[in-house]
C-alpha cells in the first residue's frame, strides 16, 4: 500500500506537485518543449488517502543552440528527472528507467541525452550503468560582480532591453544565423513569461545584431545570482567589440539592480567564447559532462 510507483502525470496530482516542487510544476504546465505524454511521477502510497509525490520526470525536446553544430543532423531529447526527500535515490532510479523505456518505445529517431557535473562521481557512475556515455563537455563560468573594477556606465553604448515584447521571429532569425541553429521558441517564451528573463540586444537598422539573455537562478525574481546565456553576435558583425561591450553593459545593469553573481555555460571547445568570458571577468567554476544514451544499457 505504501510502495513507490511510477505513474503518468494527470491533473489529479497537479496541486500535490505544486506543493512539492513549484518550479517543476510550472515548467510541466507551461514549457511547450516538454512532451506532455512523457511526464511521469514517482508516487508513494498511491492507493492511500494521502499519496506522496516522491519525484517527477519527463522528456524535453532539444534545447536550441545546445544542439551544437558538432552534432549536425542529430535531433535530441533531454531526460529530466528529480527525486524528492528520502526517496530521492530510489525514485530517480525508477524515473530514469521509465524515461529510457519511453524513449526506446517511441523516440529512437532522436538521441537521448542529459548532463552531469564532472565532480559528481556517484551520479556519473549511475548514468554510465544505465547506458550513457560522455560525448562532450561544457564549462560552467561565473563572474563576481561585487569585485569587478571595469564595470561602469558607458554613455557611448546603448542596448535595448526586451521582456515579453521581444520580437521573437527576428530574434530567432539572428540567433539561428549566429549559432547555426536557433534557440527553442518555446523555451524562450517560457523563460520570458515565467522566469522573468530579459533579453539585452544591440539593434542595427531594425535587426538584432547581438544579444544576451538573463534570468534569476531561483524562484525569487530578485535573486542575487543570474544566468547570462544565449550570448551571440551576427557573424558579419563579429570582431568589432560589439559582444564584449554588450556583455559589460549587461553586467553593469545587473549589478545596479542588486545582482552580485552571474553564470553561464559554454562548450569546452569554443575557445573564442571562453576567451571573451575570461576577459570579461568570468572564471571557470565547474565542468558539465554531456552524456548520450547508447545501446547496452538497461
């Protein structure tokens, strides 16, 4: 009666999930990249009067520019799963097993992947045992805005700040040209509407030339830690100092609003971007491993 069970997500459990993890509940309800039919829950005491949600998982479509040109021709699904409380380990194991099964039943024309911090040896071993192999690395870089002597107002530089008024078609066109594949429309809409994201852009003759997207990395919109992601410049405008000037503008603006630290992820082989971020005050703080599922797992 009190065993842990994996079940499809239904409206019946909406309020319970909101109480357990509001962020996951919001993403499931509002991020159009999540494949609704793959959303599952780990529930303890399913047949009892007070069932407890012990975890949630789902498959989400490829995350825009993270579908690096190094994988040209591949389509990705990302496996996302989280166990809660005392059931964290057991629920995570069951959730991932079910997501792999769903993937193999319906989505083998995609590549299933996920991310793991390189220093988390236990989790990495767990994923390898499930059939995942390391395919790429990303660096996590952070910048301390409280000790950044070069951040100052630059009257000769201006950028437009967008929220939900972002001209999405125009943004994705420029973003796609810069990265080789555009960011996800659904993911951008979700971040702008529900995560209080901001897009700072340099516009030339009505077109977006360069952009940086920021959002708080907690449920508190006034969080002192923000992401600085989706940083790009149109190929024809590179090597003119536009990206570095825009990034400094963004960092100065965030600091003036009380943000003390920012972070970003960048592929480890993107030397030009890494050098830019180092010059802008970022430091490497961690490494993420990108893993793909290969046959021979569970």
